C-alpha cells in the first residue's frame, strides 16, 4: 500500500504597510533581530530559559520616523519630521501621534504616568490567520525607556487589523523615540483551550526540576 505524504501548511501572519517605502526601510522584524545593549553584560539573563526565549520570540514593530515627546502632568506635546497624513491618501493613514482621553487612566492604574494614553497611529496592518490570536505587548526586557506599550489581544477572523500602539508615558519627561526604535512586540497564539491542574509537586516533578537546576548552574560563568 502506498503511503501518501501529508504536507502541513503553516499559518501565515501577514504584516502590510499603507505607506510606500516604510516596509523596506523600517519593517516589522523578528524579535531575535533586535539587539539589546544590556544583554551582553548579563550572564543571568542568558542562562534564564524564560527571559532568553521571550526576547527572541515573535516580532517587533519599530518607529518609522523620530517622535519627539514632552509630557506634563496630564498633557503632552509631540513633533515628527514628516507629516504622516500627507504620505498616503488611504483612509487609515492619519497623524502618526494621537491620544486617548482620561477614561483610560482607570485602566492604566499607574500614578507615575500621564492620564492620557499616547496613541501611535502606525500605518501597519496585519491579517491574522484563522484559529490564532495576536498578542501585542511591550518590548520584552528592552533597554530603558520612559514609556511602555499597553497589552492587547487581537483575534484572527480573516479581517485586516490596524496595528496602533498605545503608550503609557511618564509625567514630566522629554525624550525622542528614534526611527528604528522598538515600540511593541507581537506573539502569535493558537486559539486552543487546555485543562489545568493545581497540586503539590510529585516526586517526578521535583526530580525533573532538580535536573534542570543542575544543568543551568553546573558550570562557571563566562566573563
């Protein structure tokens, strides 16, 4: 009997940009391609499985032009070299920077950041494969910055989704997000439910963890 080969077709996550040239100059890239200045100095992070994996998983959206931001207690000023709304006639392209009002402060729950949430109205869109969701988070374990991106989850339903980035920004700061600097990170999740169990660790659990503990600590750290 002849065995048939079964070819598995991988799901495709498609990122597309409404402004010509941006996808070539400042594309959304794999997280593993983004350099972190602090990582080369940290042996602990290199050996930690959870940190080393998450910083190399998924994709990162970067700023496609410089963004100057100056904040007060609950207001801010911003400036960019290029007026984004002049770069395309498409309805989805407007000012690169906007904000959400005070009602978001109840969600943010952070006394050190502005009540207004800064919205980066990126020209990026994505088509999430059916059966998957796209998790948008802050750039995980990135270099220091006076802002963090708000977490959200977008479900794949064959429709195109705009990839705006919402930033919690510290009060009374002045800084520039440089072109090419990460804004947020994305992870593709399969929409599958799993059962879960909570219990005291078994002998098998403890033995497995002991072996992992030994493997991660049985050699001298390299300088």
